[in-house]
C-alpha cells in the first residue's frame, strides 16, 4: 500500500534479495528475447547465471517468475517516483517530477523496450492488471498539487479522472515513444502539459 501526505511515503517493495533481483532481471531479458510461448525456466537460468536449484528455491514455476517480473517493474516505478518526490518536494514541480521519474524507470530496463516489440499484447494485458492500483498511487502522489485545480474545484473533472487521463497517456507515451530517455521524457512533459492546460474538459488544472 502506498500513501503520500506531505511527502510521507510508505512503499512496500517485495523485491527480495539480490539473487531474487538477478533472477527476475534475467527472466525479463529472456522473456523479451524469446517471447512468452518459448520462455522457459532453463532460459531464466541461462540468462541470470544461476543454477536450476537456486532458481527453484525462489520460484516454483514460470508463472511465478512472470508474476515476479510484474512485481519488480511495479516496485521499481514506485521507488523511482517516491525518491524523486523526496528529492524535489515542491508542489509546483510535482507533475514534472512524477512523470520524469516514470520515464527514468522505464529507461532503466532496456529489455522492456524489446518486450514491447515482441509481446505487445502481453505487456498491455499485464499493465492492465496494475492499472487501478497505479492510478491510486499517482493520485496519492499528485493530489497535493491537483487539489486546488480550478477544473477540479468547479466540478469539470475529478482528481481521479484527471489522474486516470494522465496515467493512460503516460503509458501510451512509454509504449510508443522513441527509446531514448531524453526523447521520452520530453514527450511525457509535453503530453502532461497539454492535459493540464489544453484539454477541453480540464482547461487549466493547476492553480497559479
């Protein structure tokens, strides 16, 4: 569970040990290279450099490994965002800080870029599993900056509705934008600025 209130952040990270992380990162690379149908525990061992005995001490099946990849990516994204907010807690920077951190998280996993190309359907399906909790997380992060938004105050849009639009747009940018971190980050900022200032239902959302 994650809650943000005056930059008091509580993040539960289930990333286990260094060996767990090594296995899961190797599994992500293997999955991206071979695809979901050909992905196997043998591939995970080869890519991560661990023995089958070590692998099975952590994971009983390939399904557990796939679930762990989701956990790893979700935890990394939340960690990037919460650390970025702690480093720059100014509310006037909040939207920029949050979505720049999201871009940095995505760029930390080069295999994720390849996975989007090899298994786009699986990526979208798996992202869908976390969409509601992701919106909750970003709502907590952005609430202090959005609660005084004029469009929110006059009822044109709810905070959740605004954050849902921003998260959906950010996911689209990460899936479709150029692989370079600087290009994606710039596009994310332009997209968020457009949502905040130009969307008809939103108008100008951050109070001056």
